[in-house]
């Protein structure tokens, strides 16, 4: 009859690969919209402390399984007008990278504070660091280190989302000591 017998193992593999491709396409769509300046933002007054707490809750199991200390420090501030979904996506990309490049026993931390008319975020780690010659390229589309295992889109998307909010993002790194990615958003 031309019908293949059911093969749950292969079906599971196909579903997994479909999910990966769907995520990749959504990432490319988000990046294209952000880079062309037409990404819709849904800004609302957002409690940054609540956003950070939710992220820690989501990432703590992954950090614990990898033997990495994950902490956060949030300064007192009133609600900030931002798109909480897009800023969460930005911070998820930064935290995922930090955890991926930090060895067992290392530390990853997230900071958020108000500074004048800006809200300043930082994700830092005690990982392997980024060679100085690679640092200018970390926010480029499809750029990744040889051992990253990612798609090379996460930091490019983070840059696009931060810039869509009118903010700036930058990375600092020291080989063998870790990396810090900072971004500032207008607080108004």
C-alpha cells in the first residue's frame, strides 16, 4: 500500500530537527526585522527586578547541572518602559552564551541598575574569554567561535533588539578570565 510502518524513533528525530529549523527561521526573521528598523516593539512599564528573577528561575537548573554559580543583582528603580519579551530574549541569549562558555565551578552573573537616564544591564562570566582579534566580530551575523556550538545568531539578535530600543551593546573580554556583555537602554 506504500505506507511505511510507524517508526517513533525517527519521528522523534524529525520533530526535533523541525523545532531547530523553526527556531532558526524565527531568529532570522527577528534579526531581519530588527536590522531593517521595522521590528514591532510592545513597550510597557516593566519591573526589571521581576524580569531578572524570572530569568534566574528559568536558567538556574541549567547552571546547576553544569556546576556553575548563577547570581543576579538589581538596583532599585521604578518600572522601565521596554518590551519585556524582547529584552528577556536578549538576556536569554546572553545568559545562554555565558553558560556555554563557562567551565564547571565558574560563575555567571547578571546585573541591572539605573544610571542617569539609562538602565544598564550586564551579563558577565568567568569563562574562557574571547581573543582580542575576535571581539570586534561577536555581534556579526553568523559569527561564532570554533567551539561555540551555536548558530552564530544570538549576539547579532541581541544587538538588533537593543538597538531597536534605542540602546547600545558592547562586549569586553580577557582571555582566561571571562567576558562581560553590557547594554544600556533609555529609561524613559
